[in-house]
């Protein structure tokens, strides 16, 4: 809600704080953080941070393999992990 400003004022700092609070156990938080850092949404673009979160998301493997977000994570990792 904070990241998109859904029903409340948009607050990327709070969105990032909340995503980081659950990112170790939540696939979609890892994807959201990867997007934030790869696109510079409320922060400077940081490809290394984006790669870190997308890499963690891609480790979910078969549990979420059919999700568009998994393809996004794997594509980012392939393009930026050299």
C-alpha cells in the first residue's frame, strides 16, 4: 500500500522498511525490492541490491516457477550476474 499509495500517501521509505522486514520469508517482497532498486523507485538505482533481491527470489525455484515474477527475477539475474 505504501509503495503504490493505495488508500494512503505514497511512502517508499516505509514500503522498503516493511518489505525488508519480511523479505527473508516472502517471495513477493523480494521481487518488490528487486524492482525498487532496479528501477530507482524512491531510491537511487542500485543494480547490486536489485541483483541480491532478485537472486533470493529466484531461489524459490519450483514453488513459484509459473509466476511472471519468477521469470522477471531469473531474467534480471541472468542479465546482471557477470
